[in-house]
C-alpha cells in the first residue's frame, strides 16, 4: 500500500477553444482517478496551476503547468473483523468470495459493523486505497439474504476496470432461485422497467418510467408447486430478480418482501452461483461457479423426496 504522496505534473498542450475547466482537463489525463475524486483533490488544495491555488472551474490555457498531488489513502474508520467468508479466488488486484446468506455487504444505519466490508479488511490486509480511503472496492452488491459469488477490487485501478465492465454489461452474473409454481414458457426473458414502489418506499416494483431491467431465465428442475430456476441478469437493478419473478407470478420461495414466508427456508432462496469477467489487469477471462450453500440444499432435498 502506498504511504507517500505521489506528484504528477502536466503541461497543457491543447485545450478546446483556447481554454478549459481544470477538472475537465485533469479528467482527460491519465491519472487513474475519477472526476469526482479529482474535484475533491482540487478543493483540498492538492492541485496547483503555475504553482498557484485553483478551483475546479478554473480555466487552464496552453502552456500552463498543472501539478497534481495525490496523498496516500487515509484510514476509513472501518474496523477489520474476523468473520468467516469463503475465498474462491484472490490475487493482488481482486478477491472473489462466496458470501453467506445473512451477511450485509456495507456498514450502514442499524449495522455499523459485522459486514462483508469488515470481513474483507481482516482477510485482505493488502487492500489499497479506493477513492482515497483504505477500503475494499465493492463493484456490485448482493442483498443481505442473498448468498453467492461477488468480486471485490483491492486497488483503485481494478475498481475502475471492473466497474466499467459491469457498466458495459460484460460481466456474467447467474443465479439459482427456487420459485413458486412453474413459469410458462419454461425459458424466456422478463423485460420490465424497475423503480421505487410509488407507495411502499422500502420496496421496488415494475413501474412505468422505471430503469430498464431484463432478466433471462430457464427451468433447471421442476417439482410439484415449485421450480428451481437459472436466472441471468442483463441489467443490475436493486431487487431485480425478486421483483421480476413476483411480477410474472412466481415469487422467490421465502421472500417475505415480495412473496411470503416458507417452511422450506429461513430466507429468500436466491444464490449467485455463476460469475464471469475479465481480469482487470491481465484481461484473462475468469469464470467461477459455486454450489448451493448448506442452508438452501435441504429445501431441494425435501422437494426431491416429496
């Protein structure tokens, strides 16, 4: 982990129409930093133009010398905690974990610690700064009660690359879900916009004007009254699978927010079993699969036996 301030110097060679905003100019340089991070550094006095202070909106002109100082990552205030989490893959740039159900990803109101982030800080002492803080780079999330595969960046550059892959829809994210009933047809796609529920603000829903959302599905195994489905996300909206399955009349088993409780499971039956993407540094294709966890397999065993 870097412990010293790094200094970068740029000589403005060309700007649009003779002048350009300082934050826009720096965003176009090879700094590896986001525009929002650059703006914060400018406001904090870490950017000089011709050795003088500047603002994000300051104009730069051809021949100006821009000096950017990037301080080492600051402590995040998050506590490293020894929480059991299965590591599927790890190198200096990223870690892939198999998150257990019931584990919240981020600290927040009501759960300031005992989260995946706290676990990762203990498991991966080589995590570097993400956004100026020493913390893991969460590039996609799973609900607290959803288990399965997640990739987490350990460096700022890896975070940017993996985030860009997700934005470009180059990441494969597959899930196993036990749903009520049997969808017809047994293979297809739900294409319905998802947004905040107009009245119940803790819920999401299929709503006019929501964000585009598409979920591909196919039947893996059928049981009387239930179906084990494979689902693949084309988009990544909050609660997307849960909302889409409820929308077509096949709620996830055990989903108390969009369906109802079930004697088969103690949480909603959703597991991220398939994850594929390109390594953020080497571009090597990486692909991972994981089996159903111990708290979900008894439900399948019961249905097979019944």
